[in-house]
């Protein structure tokens, strides 16, 4: 329930951030345009033509900057693909398959414990790698926002970071439950404990799958919250430059 509530909060906050970024950009655009038009009042044709030339040059500089934005989107897509590979269901299925086969092949407590420990260790390693990858994405996007804001006088925006802490805590909780139950299972008669051990693992794997589903939806919402405001700023600035030229004409 806590994780689901957090997911809802993340999605809602991301939507609010996108709306606020759009409104701030539009407010800045309208304010600048009004000031620019007031400054042209009563000026002669040469001044107006000079202003138009300046706006056209600014538009050309911005359009050249779009090439960097296009390259950023390509790198962003590559990083997001790598992030999904780390916490995707394919990765989890491969890990669960290895663990299942190891449990079925083992007749001793040490083998089963080792298989389960490896299962949880791989999950933690994937989450650690996902944290590093999301950190790279956050650093890249923060730098791009700062650069665009400085070069094109856009509204500053600080994209939110992504944390895997809540997923790590849930994995730790599941691992503690496994440690508590495995001793009870191994104290049972040998004919009964193996089917129960397999069933117990399937229960754990199912809960981890649910955790991965939530993590993937969290990542979806976070990535949209990171990229969408910049896309909005780019579209709004393009429209603003077009309107400024039309107004001066």
C-alpha cells in the first residue's frame, strides 16, 4: 500500500511539475513580448528593422541548438533502455529461472540457501545498477536544463532525482521473511519440505514481480517528469520566437 501510494504521489507531482513549468515559460514569454512591444512604441523604421534582425538571429541560434536537443534525446533513449533492462521483467524472469533450477537440483540445505541468496543478491545488484543509471540520466538532464536556460533565457528547472530506496527496503523485508521460514521448512520431513520450498519460492518470486511492476511504472512517471518540461520549453520558445517576429512585422 505504501509503494502504491508513493507511485500515485510521484505521478501526480510529475503532472503538476509539467504544468507549472509550462505556465512559468508562457508567463515569461508573454512578459518579454509585451516589454519588447512597449520598447518599440514611437520608434522609427530603422529601430524596428534592427529589432526584427535581432529576433531572427536569436531564432537561428535557437534552431542550431535544436541539434543538441535532438542528440540529447538519442542519448536519453539509450540510457532509458539500459535502465529498463536492469529492472525489466525479462531480467527478473532470468534470475527466477536460474534460482528455480538450482532449487530443484539441490537435495541439501546449503544448495537451496545458496540459490535463494544468489536470487536476492542479483536483485540488489540490479537495483544498485538502476540507481547509478538513473543518477547518470538525472545529471545529464540537469546539465541540459541549465544550459538551455542560460543560452536561451528559459525558465530554470531542476528535474527530480529517482530513488530505489523503497524497493530495496521491500526486498530486504522479503529476504527476512525467507530467512525466518526456511529454517521451519527444513525441520520438516524430507518428503514434505521440497514441494513446500518450491511453493514458498514461487510466492517470493510473485511478490518480487509485483515490486518490479511498480518500479517500472515509477520509472515511466519519473522519465516523463524529467523530459517533458524540457520538450515543453523548446516548443514554447519556438512559438514565442515566431510570435515575436509576427508582432514586430
